[in-house]
C-alpha cells in the first residue's frame, strides 16, 4: 500500500497492490496536463509515489493515453536517480499532430529542495547557450519545449552557492511525433513520445537491439554519446566516432535509417541507445504507431520483474522482447510457465538469444518474468 500525490495539492490518492499484480490510479487530464504556456517556468505538477512504512518495494509505470494514442514509461525509484542526463526526442514536423503545433520536449523534477539545474540545449544537432533553472522546492518541475529536436541536450544538476548538486528526475520525448523511414516517407499517423531518462551513470557499452514485433521493416534507432571521441560499433564493425551529445545516425529528418535484425551495438565509452517505432504505414504489417524506448545496456539486467500490459487506448497487439544468455534461456518463464514462443539465437550477439512474444488475448494486466540470472526485456503494445 502507498500514496500518490501532486505537489500542488490538487490530487491525492492511495493504492494497494497484490504481490506480482497490478493496480492503476488515474490522474485526471485537467490536473496533470502541462500546457505549452506553462513551459519555461517552474510549476508544481509533479507526482510523488511512496510506499507506506514497512511495506515491500514496488515497480511503477506511467502511461498517457487518449484517442487511440498511447505512450508509457518505467518509473525509476529516487535512489537510482542521477545528476547528469541527455535528452532523447525526435525531429519536429509541421505536419505532426494533424497540423497542430507539436513540440520536442523534456521535463526536469527536483527530488530535494535547493536544487539547481544547468541545461545546454542541442537543437537539431546544434549546441545553444546554456541556462540555469533554480528549483527551490522538492517536486518543482520545469518543462522545456522546442519546435526543433532536443535530442542530445545536456541536463545536469549543479552545486549552489550553499550546497552540493542533487539528484533529479528527467522525462523526455515529444508532444506528438510522426516517424517514417528512408523507404516510407509519408508516415501519416502520430503519437506522443514519453520516457523517463536513465542517468548517464547507468549507461553502458554493450546493447542488444531487437526489432519490435509487427515491424517486419525493422525500426529506427539513435545512439547518443556521453563523452568525446566515443567509438561506435555495430556487430563489431566500427561505424562512427561521436562527441558528447552527438547522435548516430547524424540526421534530423523524418526518414531515419532502420535495423531489421537483432544487432549488437557497442562502444568504448558509455552510450545510450534509443529504439523507435515508426507509423503503422511504414511497419510492414500496418500495425503499430510512433513510439520511443530507451534501451537498457546488457550490463543493466534483472532476473525477476513484473511488467504491465495495457489496452489503453485501443491497443490490441501486446508484445514482449527479451534478450538473455542462450545458456539461461531454458529457465525463463512468464507467469511461472515457459513462453509459448521459442527463443532465437542472435548470431550478431554471440552467446545470446532473443524472444519476440505476442500476448494472446490482449488484456489489461500484469506478467511476472523470471529467469535464473539477468535478462533485458521490453513490454510494448500497438
């Protein structure tokens, strides 16, 4: 059991959840939505989730949905938050949002009082002048928006005159994005992008990229460097060298490159890998919609986790991707049973196998994933 409250006091709720189960708490749009007009100012619309004293730990997710659109993210506990982040979004288009004014954006939240944040914008790959955001109170939030792509923007907590730099939470994405590919330039549909960012301190050097189910045409991707002179390798072949905040592919347009098979993405310095889902018309199956997932490095894995599956909004294709050491794959279970879908050896990721599993039927609920040792997993729906 626990509580959820908004820092401005307009929303308060309690929750209780069974072991390996799921419960949802709906926050009204009118209370939680951050308008364009509120960007660039400190506001009090962050939500704090706490477990009651003496209760066990929980896994938490956030989902925004409506009108056949959806975006969801894992929520990180405050004890793993960091002080340095790089934003991840997507390129703005005047046609995004059905002709509405779309924004590339991120939100910063203070976890402690007297927090100071420095933002160095990267706009369509071009660095802009840094600026300082004072976050006086716990829960203070600042939203930054641009009609240019903010991917690569540096967001870092810095020391104040009287104190040290403090952990912050950062969420990133787009109010509405349409995503095509080099072979599909008229994407059509659009969706929000929404992910809580992982701090640079948790980035790794080894990633396994697995295309989403329903995407026979593969998926777009981006690699972000945390340091200068970072060498990037795909399947052990050197692809490029990046400096801090730069991305690969180094394009800010609506026709990105795609990866069509399981791919090893490695580096000599910590990197972030972002996987995108393009619009359904470009998927190869007419399923799907634009989305964004920030991948965990292979170094950051877990052996026991409960995920959620949602049918909001009009979701009827629920998928699970898993990357695991081939020797451990026989121990992997979903809700205590082996998956009905077979693992496939990943030839470009030696010693690893992957799973693309479709949940049937598609229902709102939860699933417990377990193996004898760590794996990486993504739950997603179309």
